[in-house]
C-alpha cells in the first residue's frame, strides 16, 4: 500500500502541535497529526488545566481558614474524590473534542507511537506517513534519575489522577511541581515532605521571595529537606508489587537517612521527549540532548523538520510558549524562514498559595550582565491586598534600569500575583519605563493597583 503523503505531518496533539496543524490546514495544506496518548497534550490533560482546578479548591479552603476569626467560622474540608470528579469534567471531554475538531477541519488523525523512518517519513505502528514537512511537537518527559527503585516513582500525571489521597507523600525534587502539589496535598490533609538536592527550592525564581515562600510552606507543615540527594527507593514489603509503603534512602548534610512514604512523586525535572523518535533515521542532529535547531525552529541537519514547544527546548517549557512556537514554526514552513521567536518577558507562575511569579531577569542575572540597577524590594504582608484576605506571605522585587528607568524584571509573591505579573510582562515586552507603566490608572481596590507603589 502506498504511503499517504501530506504537506505536513505533526508528531503530537498538544498546544504546539494543534496550533501549527490548524495554521497549516487553514493555508490549504494537507495535514496529519499523530499521538500515542489521548489527544490534547499535557496542558489540558495532565498539566496546567487539571492542576489549577485542584489548586482552586485548595485556595478556597485556605481562604476560609485564613478568615477564621475575621468573620468566617467553620472548618472547611477538601473532599478529594469529589474534587477529582470535578476535575474530570474538564479533562474527560478534551480528547474526543480535539479529535472531532481535527476531523471537522479535515486534518487526518493517527493514534500510535511515531518514529522516523527516513528524512521525510515517519512510521506509526507499522504504517508510513510521508510529509513535505514534519513538525516534532512531542513535549517533554520526566528526566531519568538513574537510581535503584526508580520504577516506584509516581509521575505528575499519576498524582493528578489519584482517586484517594495517600497519607504520606514525598516529592523528589524542589521545582514548581513539588511546590504546587505539596501546597495542595498538605491542605487536603496529607503529610508532605520535599527532598531537594540543591540548597534552595525553585532555583529559577527570586531567592528572597523563595525564602519567604519556603518559610510559609514550613509553617503549613510541609517538611522541606534541602541538600538531600535521593539514592534509592524500595517497597517496604517486597512481596507486594503494587501498593504498600515505600522507603526512600537519601544522603543529606548529616549523612545517610531514610524515610517512608505511601507515594513518592517524581518532581526532579522534565526534558524534551526525544528518546524514542529514532532521530538518526532522519539525520536530525542533537546537541547536549537537545534538538539542534536554527533560529527559525528548523533542524540544522534536515530542513524538512521543524520543532515547537517543550521538545524544541528553546523557550521556557510553558503552554503559551508551545502555542507561540507552533505559530512561528507554521509561518516559517508556509512562507519560508523569516520569523524568529523572541522569548523576552515571558511570565512564569508557581501556583502555590499564595502564588510566586517571575518575569524578565533575576537580580543576579542582571548584575552579571553588568546592568546598572535600582532594586525595589519589599515584604507586603501588611499591605491592604494581603491583609484583606488574611494572607501573611507577600512581597515583591522589581528591577529597574538606572537612567532609562526600563523595567528589567519583576518578581511577585502574594494574593493574585499570578494576574498582576501579566502587567509587568506587557511592560517588559513593550520596553516600558516605570513612568509609562505608572501612568496606568488602574481600578481600585484591585491587586493591580499596587503596581504603582512597587515602582516608586
Ligand atoms: C504537572 C504539570 C503542570 C504544568 N503547569 C503549567 C502551568 O501552570 N502553566 C504553563 O504554562 N505550563 C505548565 N506546564 C507545562 C505545559 O503543560 C507544557 O509546557 C505544554 O503542555 C507543552 O506543550 P507541547 O505542545 O510542547 O507538548 P505536549 O502538550 O506535552 O504534547 C506532546 C504530545 O506528543 C505526544 N508524543 C510524544 N512523543 C510521541 C511519539 N513518539 N509518537 C506519538 N506521540 C508522541 C505526547 O503523547 C503528547 O500528547 C505544566 C506541565 C506539567 C507536567
């Protein structure tokens, strides 16, 4: 049987894949998409969206708790199975809807694992698909830790699907997944431990605000072990292959230790999911484990191949970047290479309660670049926005370039920080000065109206 041939074959059906596939289809191209998992990708099924539904419940719980003695009485309770049922109302329709959308748009869909067969051909479970172009939009996967008992680790996907919340949960790694899930789990009643190899959590965020958040997390009852290197994991009762307690061995400053948990979650980072694509068969080169791409998101060794989103590894691994990359790759395939991604001013949020956010440079990065800085840094738990909702953990740091007064970076912690950071993202992307951003007349009383006090 002859291989069907397309203008574009896309590996993946997440945000990057769907954006590029739709744009190329709208331009009149014949397009096919392939996915080995239910259609829809990480964000909608296993990441941002389901996570924030769960975080929303923890926020409601926390708000009610913080307002005890301030006009609210009664102990709120998170009913995990009911919450998961609510979460599924978001995730369950996704795959079917996404598949229907592809079909309605005339995009051919294939289920199965895709691997390259040659430079312009991929194979999906024994079937070949030829493409004038092939877009790799395969996302990211948890990095391998290479420790004995690694197979006992639960993934973030497993955590987001838990039918019942285990009593004792440990997180290996101290990035955003451990921070967000631990804030959720501790409020839902679990005993939570984070084991982080480095000397602080959330290394991509402002260290002063991370310190404030770490203290808050400890006050909530989350045990945080810094400088703790996980060495091995094993079942306490070796006879039971599934279920039962796990033991985790680790080394910390004070020597070797171990602890038991009912669930141990991999939160030690994700990397481009490229291992099973047979890139060599298509002559697609890699460098330090990442795809070797030019500035147009095109493979430097196979011009028929582009990449977008988490697997491209160019911008931060976030959903808006997957969509942005997908648009840029589509434009370059359709019109010839002329669009380059610009990742300046991409905001990033840790959905703890309260949220920690960042956009633009870290203070240390700006100093390393030799920039002349004015740093506005304050703890804001006494400000109206925090006090009104009983929040004791809030602060900000804004980096301003001396002379031009341009905003170089903003770091916010506190109620609605996840919304307010968008104002700073706009300011940084548009190159606004403190005077221009401060000229905004904002609605009051809103968290956004605090921005003017952060600038002067
Ligand atoms: C727990 C969690 C929480 C997150 N929270 C946020 C958040 O709050 N905000 C935010 O912006 N980002 C968040 N992210 C990151 C965000 O989800 C990703 O950046 C985004 O989904 C990446 O989209 P993508 O299109 O690049 O890849 P994906 O959406 O991951 O899609 C890749 C697809 O490719 C498929 N695939 C891979 N290899 C093959 C193959 N060989 N054959 C066939 N199919 C294949 C996969 O099955 C997958 O469906 C979170 C991620 C996780 C894991």
